[in-house]
C-alpha cells in the first residue's frame, strides 16, 4: 500500500443538497474506490442524524435494510455499499447516529466527567462528533465522511459545525468538502436548471463551509458552458464540477467519476501527484453486469416488496455473483401473501417458469404460509432453492409438516404455544470456545438477537462444502430463533442433511434427493462484494443456470 508521506489522515466530507436520494452513498463509495485503487488505505464513516440509537428497531419498510457488520453492529445500509465497493469489513465505528452521540454525552454527564459544566451543543456535542470522526479515520490515509440528510436539515447542524471546525483545525490541505446536488431538467423548456444548486451551496456557505467539488446529479451530460456557469456561481474550480449521470449500474459510477476527472481536484487540493487507479478488473466486471452472456430468472418470495431497499444486500449479492458467471439475474418479485393458498400444480402458480426460488429473511407472521407454499413447490418440482435465515427455518417447518408428518411443526415466533416448537427461542448458547454467551440486547422491545459473525463447521461432501470448499466458514447473523436440537435426529433420520453447525446450533440444511435445495441460518448476502462474491450465492446461481439449461 502506498502511504501518504505526512502520517495524518485526510478527510473528504460528503454532504447533500436540494433533495435526498441523490446517491451520496454511491458517490462516497465511488470516491473511496478510486482512492483505494490508487494504492491508498481508505475508510468511510456514515453519520445518520436521526435520534434512534441504531436502525435495528426501525421497520424495514421505513428505513430499508438493516446492515450487520462482522462485529455485530446494526447499521445503515450505506455501510453495505462501502463493504461491497471496497471489498473490506467495516465496523461499529464506521456508522453513528445522533442518538449515540447524545447517549454518550449524557452518560458522561451522569458520571460527572464534565466537572459541573453546563452541557451544550457547542462545544460538547460537537466535540463528541469530532472525536468519533477522528476515531474512524485512525490508521487510514483517507476518511470519507458521508453526512445523511440534506443541507438545511435541523438535525444536520451540529455535524456541519463539526466539519467546519475540523477544516479550521486541520487546514485546507487536509480537508475537502464535496457537495452532491441536483441539476433538474425542466422537460417543457428542455432546460437544465442550476438555481437549486446555487441555493444549496449558499446555504452551506452561510454555515461556514465552502465546497471545493460539486457532484451534480443530472439526467443529461452538462455542456462545458453550463459547467463553467456552475463553477463561477458556486465558486469552485472549473474542473471541479463532476457530472453524475444516471448509470446502468451503480458499479459503473467509479468509472464514470474517473472519466469526469474527479481525482484531479482531489489530488491538487491534497498536494498529491497524479493519481492513476488500476480499475482493469473492476471494468471487466462492470462490462459483465451491463452486457452479460446469459440470463436467469429467480423467484424472490418476500414480503417487504413495497420497499425493495429492504433486500438491498441480497439483490446486490445476486448482481455480484451474476457478474462472475457472466449472467444477468432477473428477479421475479413474488409477494408471499399473495401466494398463500394458491395451487402447487404446474401451470397455475406464479412460480411457474422461474429457474430457481429464493426465500429471504424476515420477521413476523405475515406471509409465512405463502413462503411455505413456495418451499414446497421447489421441493416437489425439484427446482433449485436457497433459503436464508427465516427461509431456512421455514424450509425445516415445511419438511417436518409435509415429509415427516409432524403436522403441527411451527416456530414459536408464529405460535408461542405450539405443541411442536421445531424453531424456538433460546436466550443463551455456547460459543465455539465453549463459553456461555448471552445474546446481544438489541432493543428493550425486541428481546435478544444473535448478531454478527459466527463460525460454522461445514460437513464434508455436502453441497455447502462444494460451494465454500472449507471446513469452517464465518458468516453473519441477525435473528432470534434457532432450530430446536430436540428435533435434529428426526430431521436427519427423515432424510434432511444438517450440513453446517455452530456449537450445536443448526446453521445449514440441504436435501439429498433434490438437485439443489440448500438453506442457511446466516445471511450470506452481508459478505458479498463485487470483487469477491459470496460462495453459496455464487453456487446458487450456477445451479440456477444449470437448471435453466436442462429445462
Ligand atoms: N424471524 C426469524 C428470527 O428472528 C428470522 C430472522 C431473519 O430472517 N433475519 O429468528
């Protein structure tokens, strides 16, 4: 790794203007990717100005997916983007919320650490923010700091003040401010409008921050003249207006940014020489995403379909694995509730014609019967199936009910008093070192969760082994319920293979007399990256492609 001569971390602050959802996360990830491929050590921090301590308690329909890091933090889904782009693990310290900042300041105050002072936003809250930014940047050449929300939001004020102060303290060759904004196209007039951007930059300046680079989201490419006009009115260099046009794939964005020359002002501001990132492998993968040789159709049986962001890591993981086998993955979104009670016979189901079936994770009772139906369909029709977390729990319930004759088999999540609790709640468990572990308390409301990375011993000769080719793997978890060990023997005697275990807990199952029916308790999607797809998802796609070719 190339390291910057001065040992100090350089900071790139990314703020957003005009409106949300302009792609600050992808902008931050793209800049980080280009710097990483130029040989630097890069880290990213996402700041969420909401008051929740973490997104763990928010509904997936409210906030999209909750991403889980290897150290068990429940974070914003942008951390997932960072890992997928940078192909490395991030941790608890790479995401914080206003709730966390206030919580730690108030705890310090209660412990008397402020020595009787009046606690205020400036300096105490802002100091806590700066402290956490420094912590996240330690041991990196660059730290990209992405601030959630848009400039002008009340919640964002202390963070902008922290950014202003850091620039003052560290100097302008250590800190760059990038502002992501919108250049709307007024269709009737056929005109691109720069006024919202000017207003947004003025608002930033009022707070004391002058951006050096503008990333302008725009439906069209901007002409030289318009770029010049924006540069002049917003007081940035002419080469520092970077256009971010809608891209065919988010993974193309770093390449687009490179072409737009974003590294030129970055290198100049930081006093670095010319930067030449090696993007060859990346470029090749993007080409395979955009124009693949093959295509497959996967039936995705979920329940949070009104907000597809709830399944972000999984849909991205399908894209990564698809790129590595030069195949486009078309998703047929199937609402599990609508599947409930529908026919299993060929020609009558919404699942007809899919090349494989994917049952993702989920919480609560709604849509369960429909998912069971889809699992039965895959088992009976011998269609490849991958079940994840809740998907594995349901695959076991379906097998117990329909093959083993344990008709009342259920999870205590759906029926607290079920007579056959084949999936149940355990409060604590024994870890791989033989120590008793108590589950992480994720919320007073939700009880306990098994969160983060755990080892899993893989059965030799199994389909799971075929995929990972390792005796022991590490994957991430986010669930409360487990397979009840009291039923293990009956499942195995009845033909189900337990192919993965973690200190006595069932981590993976599969069927022998089926081409490819695999379900896992962990979430393989959390460790999938563009350059390093997850093995079980890759194998699922290979099997899907093979199944398509036969039929
Ligand atoms: N609801 C199930 C549990 O808590 C599965 C969770 C999931 O799929 N992430 O165990």
